[in-house]
């Protein structure tokens, strides 16, 4: 009892006992054991988040085309690892003169970059819409190729880990296929 009283009064016995240090090391080891598997799945989780965002953006473009009667486009940029939502310019319809949509929530251009921030470690690994990296939706929600013709075959965008967004050529239905 005397040494405990001396310790609490700031006596000569300052520091941690061996038992206290071992207990702390055991607690830290248990915490690390729980955290490491979670960190290992982080890229897969981020890829899933990016795929769901891309799915929402495709759906937004299609719904906007249906609601406004104006063709909306999505262009995938493999170099910049991004995608952009666009709308036809009424004076000059077509993808070449399309105007970048503004996100109503943020007031910024509707451009999403991956490989950074919340999508760190995620890449667009493949993209094909009848040989192009762009697709659009007409006023009936029907998918188009980059030239404005009906999409001839299913279009796909593949992200890290095998996450794939597909656009059905006939119906315009958009799906996310998880690995």
C-alpha cells in the first residue's frame, strides 16, 4: 500500500508496470487484427461505390432525357479516369456540340473523377458503346451510339475488380453487375 500511496503523491515510482505495458500491447494487437481485414477490402468497397455512382449517373441521364425530351449523353474519359454528363444544345444537336450538365445539388459541372479521394485505387478498365466511349439517351430513353443512331449492342463500362455497368441496347435498362 505504501508504494501505491507514494505513486499517487508523485513519489519516486513513476511509469508503467510490465503488466500494464503487456495489457496495452495485447489490446493494440487485437485492434490491429480487426482493422487489417477491413483495410484489405477498402479498394473493393471503393470500386463498388464508384460503380453505384456511375449507375446513378447513367440513370440520371436517361431520366433527364425522358423528362425534358432532350438527348442526354455520358462520355467516359479513359485517360482522365472520369465521366461527364452532357445534354444536347438545341441549336446544334449531337454529341460534338453537347453542353455539360450542371449538378443541381452542387452547382458544379456534372463530371466525376475516380482514382482520387473517395474513389482512390479505382480505375475504369474498359468501356465500349458500339466502339465508342460515349452513349446517349433519346427522348424515349432509348440508348444511342456516339453518332446518335440506336445502340446496336449492349454497352458496358468496367471498373476495378470487375464491377460492370451495362446498358441494354433494346430497352435502355441500366444494371450493375458485381463481381
